[in-house]
């Protein structure tokens, strides 16, 4: 028994020690310890500034030099590694205390997350056409307009912009779908806020842009989505230590091209050769290059952006401040802008509730060019033999010539300024509910304020009081009288406010091989536009008053002067919407999607205030099929098909459909002239949205493990219920014009994208991307059983001797931008330009419109963008080229200059030296001045070097230099072939082209520890 007892006793002691040891091991396993290591990319380069978090806790750190990190964790914890541009990676802590972690760079694959309306999706689950551009892929340079940052980056997105820092780019997606000016731009959605003004964003604040191109993707936004939707996602705070960074550049801009006008010697020689001479009033012995006098030699631009962000696993924050200043190449014009942003996200209720708040405010100050287009035309035609100023210091002017003004005097003796503030505040809440449900609520407030002032001093009111104004097409030139004396001033202040409340419920569940994502929601939007006041005055005591003190004027002493109270109309617009969407996914192979939105708007007729916008789509991920598993060529292969209907309500106010009475003249009664009141606008209770239906077929592919990828899309976009204003019978209608839904237009096209990584080494990396798009636009009809319209003649430049001449035509069967003018047939034996008449005979005296021919159109046959990015060790180099092919431009500017027989009065181009003064038709608008607008532009080239370590307190420092618009290859004879292709009169160069510049930037990006 003793033996047994001893055995049991020692056995019990051993068992007790074993249990204690095991308990110690368990306690040790549950005790936190220091976990350290290095984070590297797949080329074995360290990643600095990445977030390292312990999942489910508030413990967060950031990688430092060599990608090193250390954090407290215990066995079984999961470490989450995140860094912008790389895939998120999770590592489970084991017994080791040191880890080497490698994360892969995010690729443009079908697994990428894209932003869609009221949610997100992976590319694998998409059934529609969506293009995504990351923030670091946007165009670089001295860019004041975010639209310009997308030029050439998205297939099918046609963006044109002049060199004016105060003008927005014209943006057309997959062709024009309306005949209304100002109604062709896509809808912008910034962080979920519908209709937000894109100018409120600084380029450095943009994380990504998703372009919803077909109606199936955009229909969830209903009556505002016919032109496509551009979703902008801004940068957010990332859990970890505070990230502090600065980016800035300094740039110098020069005019990239000028018209080659004659100097004084050339002009005198030309006149002498043609037995003529200068008029005495213009022969002042000067040799003035008026383009140099109007334009700056060097325009300076600068940009500074400072931001900081960070937070914990449950609270993140970000803030930034941006300052941008750009001088216009035209003297007196410039833009400076401050933008401030702050955002906070907070998790609560065990991370079930996420609250977000953001506030952005932009304050801009624009100095504009009064009568800008007139100044641009005068700098070409003003005589080089005339000086800028007289000997006594006053501005030279020859007032004996009509429509002839000293352009420098026009610049210096007038002021035009626009200050605007843009405020956007938004609040979001997301609550995770049981059974895969989540509930979202968002509220936003937008406020846009403008303060405008213009002053035309005593020189203007005495010399330029009947200025010939040359607006952008399709508006026609006109004489604008400045009624008043001793200066005229105008001042106004307006504001627009927009309040949006949206709420939606999402159900996201998986049932074995089946996955369903469903959204149902409600939107309420209230807008007030044109809330403000305007006044004007004249007869000021001194010119220095400007537009600031209207009360110092004495307008009542000036006969015929009337105070201008402005033409802006106060408007209240209400939009109420219901929407729903369902996505079904089976094994990631087959995807189906359907959506519908019901919109109600106070803008349209009382019988047509509600509209329905449905969509349906499907996709087949062929790469997920079993028969694809044994091949190594195709990594991904997907087929897509979709159909949807979206609407266009842009450009309307609540009074568009109402019967309006106004002053229509005077009548004589009892010896007194009385005002006559009559209808000035017809009522149309049936006016409704334009509706655009799009069919889209596409494929996405990836080969060689993602080294080569791309997409191809074919679309057919048909817009019905086109809105146009028609002539009607005044015996039937109170007024002779009626705005109605009549007409149809189509756009058909293809888009192709190819991405490649030819070299992916440890030290040398090269990626290249090319995109190509072709669109064919056509007006199908302009009439119905009630209202008939055969054709519309548009764009009347009204050059000297060409009154009544138009150069474009809107007609069924033809595209928007069709040039319709005389057909040039060379010169006859007498050296006079001749043309074909309607029967094909030659004539030197053709009749307007009767003898017109279709001679081309402004629609490009192809848009191409090509970018290359190369990195070698710490160097990076990128180059981006853009091409527009197959379009025509009507060079009205050149035609109006082509006047050899007016060289006594106005300057002429050097190329006109070989023309005969006997050619009285030389300047006539015709196919002679319809030129090839194709071009290839080297848009951007950037070379940078990054210091990744070795500077105390600095995580990384990158120095770079950028050149914009280095060269253009084109046959176009104007200043630049990038003529506005937006609106209903695209491709017309009519003395309205603000010169583009060539820019050289020097900048740095730095982030601090």
C-alpha cells in the first residue's frame, strides 16, 4: 500500500506541476507581447506610412523606415495591414514575435471595389459600364478645373477647355443627348451628395473617380442621369498615427501659339505692292505686337496643400487646406482660391453604428476680362503701326473707325470681378442590423454665393459706348450700348441653396452559392436658386470709385439711363424620389441586376411631374466556369449586357411650363403712351423629361495573371422627347413660341481600354494604358404630328459683309455640329474666290442658304488617351498623350482676318500676303475655312525622385518637375485645335479662343513622422 501511496503522491505532485505549467502557458498565451517586423511590397521594397491594426481593438500603429512596425498583440490576434494602392492583408499572430509581411499592389482587376449609386460593388459583380480613375492617375499640372483632370482618361468622355483659368471645361459623355445649351454635362456626386459642385474640390483631396457611363448604372439617379454620372470619392482618415503631409508647386506659363500677324514693315510692303497706303490716322510710326501687349510674357501659378489625418480603430479624422492661384495669360485675368475640408467618422454600439460628418468650404476670387472675346479679336486686327499710348501717356484710339478699339485700353479701363463661396456640409449614419440588413441616412446642405462687380470707366463711356460684343456660339454678335457717362457700374449678389435628405435600407445576404444585395430608399431635395439683388449706376465723380460705391454715382442726371435690377429669376424647386435596386449573384458566375427610380419634380408640367426610370442588366463571369480552371492564359473573362432609361431635367426652372404675361410694347390712349401687356410665354402642362435609353454590351478581360487587361463596350443611346422651343400659330396660342417635347436623337459608339505591365521587376516597373472611343451622333427627328420643324440654321458670326450668313445646321439625319455653308471652288481667272451654287455651277455671288452644302461636322471620329508610368529605384516618370481625330473646325477667326482689301484699316495675317486685293470674296464663310481639327497633344510629362529615408522627421520626400502641353501636332491653322465641343454649336472658332499655355512646374510632396 505504501508503494501505491507513494506512487499516487508523486503522481499527484507531477500532475499538479503539469497543470500549473499548462496554466502558465495559457496565461502566457493570453498575455500581450511586442510583435514587430517589416512590411514590404511584392518587389521587396519597404512600405512606409502603412496602417497596422489589431483587429477588433483600438491598437493601431504606422510603419516607419524600412517598413518597420511594432505593436502589442497576443497569440491568435489578427494584424490588419492597409496602405493606399495596395490590397489589405491580414496576418494571424502565432508563436513568433517577428514577421516579414508582403502585400500586393492593387490592380485594376475585376475584384476592385467601385462606387455605384447608394452603395459599392466589385467589378466582378457589375453588369454595367463603369470607368474608375484613381487620384494619382488624374492629369497633373496647373489645373483650376477638376474636369480638365479627366481629359483623355476615360473612354467616351470628351472634355475640351481653353486656357482661361476662370472657365470650366465642357464635358460630354458618349455624345450630346439634348438640343439645350447648358444641359449636356454629367451629374456629379461627391461622397454621395447628389449634384454637388465639382469646383469645391482640390485635386489633392480626390481619392478616386468612378464614371457611370450607361443608363443601367446611372438610372438609380433618375431624371438627372441621362448625361452619365461622375462619382467622386474624397480621401478619408485612416486608423493609425497622425499623417501630416504637404504638397505644393510653382509654375510658369507661356503662350503656346500665336497668330502670325503682319508687323509694320510687312503691312507697309503689302500695301505698297498693291498700290495702296496706310490711312493717316493709323500711321503713327509704331511697330506694336498687340498679342504681346495683351498677353503676359509669363503667367505664374502656384498651389499649396497641407493635410493631416489619423485616428483609432473607431474614430478617424482628416482635414486639409488648399490654396491655388493662377494668373491668366491675358493681362488682368487671374483666379485665386482657398479650399478647406474637415471630416470625422465615429463608430459606436460595438461598431454597429458609423457616423460621419464632413464640411468643405471654397472661397474664390476671379478677375475676368470685360468683353473678353472682343479683346481677343481686337488684339489680332488692331494696326501694328498704332502705339498703345500717345506721347502724353493717354491711350491711343482711332475713333473714326467703327468697331475698332485699342485692346489694351479696353483691358485697363474696365474691371470685372466675380467672388464666389461654395459650402458643402454632409452628415451620414450607417447602422448594421440583424439578418444582413443595414440602414443609411444622409443629409447635406449646399450653399453657393456669388458677388459680382463690373465697372467701365469714363474712357469706356466716351469711346467704347457701342462695343461690338462677340459671345460664344451659338449666340450671335451684337452691339451693346453703354448708356451713361463718367463711368458705368453694376453690382449684384446671389445665392443658391440645396438641401438633400436621403435614406435607404440595404439587405446583403448569402445563402450557400446565392448572394442577394437589395436597396430600397427615398430622396428629398429642396433647392432655392437666384436669391439676391442687383443694381447699377453711372455718372461717377472719379474713375477710382469702381463698382464698390454705387451711391456715389448720379444716374438720375443722365437721360435714358435706367437702373439695371438684373435678370435672374428667383426659383424654388422640389424633387422627391423613391428608388430600389436588386443584385443577384450565383457562385460569382452569373449576375443579374434590376433597378427603378420614381422621380417627382416641380419643374415640369402639372400633368407630367412624375417619371419612372428602370434598368436591367446581366453578367457572366466565364472565368469561374469549370472548363476555365485548367488554362493559364485568361485570368478573368466577363460578358456584360444592360439596358436602362435615364432622364434629363437640367436647365429648367419652375416657370418654364407656366403662362407668363409681360410688357410687349406700348399703345396710345388719351394722348399718353401706355404699356401694353400680353403673353410672353405659353403654358405647357405636358412638358416632361427628356428620356435617354441605353443598350450596352461589354466584356472585361485579364490575361497573364493580370499583366494584360482591358475592356470593350458597344452602346446604343437613344434620346426621345427632345425639348425644343417651336414657332406656333398665335391664333391658336397666346404667344408665338412654345417649349415642347418633340424629337429624337441617337448616339452609337464603341469604347476600348487596354492596360499592360510590360516590365515588373524589383527595381524597374513600367505600366502603360491606352483607351479609344468612337461615337456617332445623329438627329433622328425634330417634328411630330403637332409641331413640325424641318431644319434649324444656327451660328451667325455676322462678320463684315456677311450679314445673315449661318454656318451650322440642325436637321434630321445629321449630327449636331454639322457645318452648312458655301462650297469653295478655288479662284476664277480674275483671282476672285468662287463657289458652287445649288446646281453645281460656279459663281462668285452665291445666295445665303440657297447655295449651301454640308461640308463636314465637328464630331470627332475617335478620342484616344495613352499614358505610361515608369519607376526605377527612387525615380518615377510618367507621360500622357491625347489625340482627337476626324473632327472639323469652322475657323471663323481666320475667315474674318482673310481681308487683303481692308489692310488700310485692320491688320491681316502674314499668310494673306499672297492674296489679291481684287478678291472681294476672300473672307466669305465657306468650306475654305472648314479645317481638319485632328491633333495629337503631349499633355503631360512628369519626372520625380523620392527620398524614402535618411531625413529626420520625414517619412518620404518627393521632388518633381512637370511640363504640360509640350507640343501639339495638328494641321489646324488657328491658335489651338482644342475648340469647344460642347453645346449645340461645337467646333466653331469665332474670335472666342482664350490662348492655351505651355506650363513648367516644380513641386514637392512630403509626409512627416
